[in-house]
C-alpha cells in the first residue's frame, strides 16, 4: 500500500491518495498533520507537499523501432521523402537485438517522463521485413514491468508501391499486433490510394483489429486520403475504431472540403492525432515568406467535438533529430503551434496527452479517481499550467500501483554552494533518473524524503 499524503489534483486539494495493489483505493481530503490517523501496517507514506498528481501520460503515436539512429544516417533535405529514403538503408540492416535495444531505451526514457502506455507504429516493408516487429515485441516484453506497449503494423512504403508489404503485413497480423496501420497518401495516385485503404481495412476486419493510419502527411492540399479513410470506415460500420495521424494537408485545403471531412470524422468517431514535434520540422519546407506550421486544423477538430490527441512521433531518427518520449514537451510544443494559451486551452492540451489518447486506447480504468488503475505521475508544481511552463520531469511515476521512476531537479545559485556541490564537501548533488524501478528510500513513517 502507498499513501500519497497531501497531494494536489487539477481539481483542487490537498488530498490523501491511497493505492492498494494496482488500484487507487481512495481519494480523501487530507487532514491536518496533527489529526492524521495511524498508518496501516506495511504502508509506505509519501509526503506530497507541493506535488501535483496527474494520470500518467499516454503516448498514442511513436516509432520505437526507428529511434536513436540519427547519427548513423546521411544528412537529408529535411522532407518526409528525404527521411524515408535515408531510413531505407538503415532498416535493411536492422537486427532484432539492435531494434530491441533502441526501443527499450526509448520506452525507459518515456516512462521517466511520465508515460506508462505507448502505442508504436512498426515498419513492415521490404527493407525492414519483420525484424523491426520482432525487436519491438522483445522490447515491449522486456519493459512489461514499466509500461504497456501497443504495436501497429505500419506499411510505410505502401502496399502498391511495395508489393512485398502485403504478405509481410498479413504475417505481422498472424504474429500478433494491436492495430493495422497504413499510409495511403504515399501511393502514386488516387486509385492506388483507395486500393491501399481497402487492403488495410480488409486486413483489420479479418482479424477484428482497429485501424490506425498515417494520413496526408504532406503540404499538398490536393492530397485527400482522409476522406477515403473516413468513407471506408462509415461504409464498413467501423465507427469508433479508426485513428488517423498527421493530416497535415488539411491545413491548406479549401474550406468546403475541410468542413465536410471534419464533420464526417465526427460522425464516424474517428480519432485524430497531431504530431507537432515532427511536423513542425518536416512540413512547409517549400514555403517562402509565410511558412506553414505543419499541424492539422486543431481548432476546427476541437470545435467539431472530434477526439484529438498529440503524439511524440519520431525520436532522433531520419525524420526528427530531437525528442525523448516526453509528452510534457509535446504538450508544450502543441500549445505554441496551435495557439493554446487560455486556461481552457491549456486544459485541452493536457487532455490531448492524457484523456484523449486513453480514449483511443479504449481505457475505462483511467484517471485520478478511486477504482481505476494507479498509473500516476507527480510533478512539483502548483498547477498543470506551471508544470507545463517549467518543463521539469515528474518526480514520481507509478505504473500499476508501483513506483517505477523517480527524478529530481535541483538548482544552486552562488559560487560557494555551487563549488561545494562540485567538490562533494557538504553540498548535495541530485540527478534525474532514467526509467526503471528504483529503491525509493521511503519508510512507513510520515517523514519527508531528502531534498
């Protein structure tokens, strides 16, 4: 049993939050210290003064298999096509051990940053074959005590352009994945794009899997596979089981098309995922003067009631040189790029990395309330807005009711205390951790842990 004593929630506080097993057992107003009752035998009390408790992040769009290969690649022109071309040779040299090691590293980094559920797209094509899938599945199994991982089979090179991908995708589904991906806009023409969409839906329907596609990640406003995907979902009765990522071209599309397809997304309960970090970098490369931000129409989807999320996407690969699986950073970038600045806007940014992706995942036991699974994180901040502004990592991360990551940030100002800390003669040096269960150092006494 863990008792988080006197923590704040986004709705107020302070409260005492009790975890029993994997579940939040209770959430009650925190009594004054002098009135606190006896500590149950075996309970670990965590003083929560100044800690804000939030549900753990859900990263609903990332590429674990591609992570941390940036330094091995030639420089590219910064476009999507250039990134795909640069990655192709590296994917051909994938080994299961190589993919597993890099994917595990990113999972642990993500957990340290507060994510305990990750949905990853894994390349299935002639270059990657099934090696990326094998390595990612190994990483997910190795990190199963830290994080839940869902895998999307992703034919990035197309299924018409890359005929081998059809057989490989079918085999990937046989081996076991959680959703069927796609990238129809990468095909050569609308007929091939429709064939791509039909193939992916056929494969998903046969295996009773959800669909999660990369859609219209291009500046070309004439590319409109989003409507193809939504129409296919409606025709097949697949409402509520389809997710589309990126949808960048919609930002430049005419208003009539945009309004029509956004309304269809709402009618079909299609989820939309914007990926600000990668698309701020990739999109608008050909623009001069006013350069597009690369995001889809966040405000219009929000106004229409469409479930919209924000994802990490790429980390130190051919598509993006940055990233660490930090959804706090992604929310920060989304707030800038999508003009989310009012208190209601910033609440929306929080939902975009918590409740909205939890809905895509199909979670019912999510949040900070009694009876749900205790996947939580604690920030040293007065509010979500302050946590977003400061960009410090969560001090504690819980997965299935257990602390799995602990970080600390200390700033010392002034020559004497800085030198003392460097010499180790009385100053104290504190460092952030990176993923994994840690010896928490807490006792069953209600004392503050050292700072």
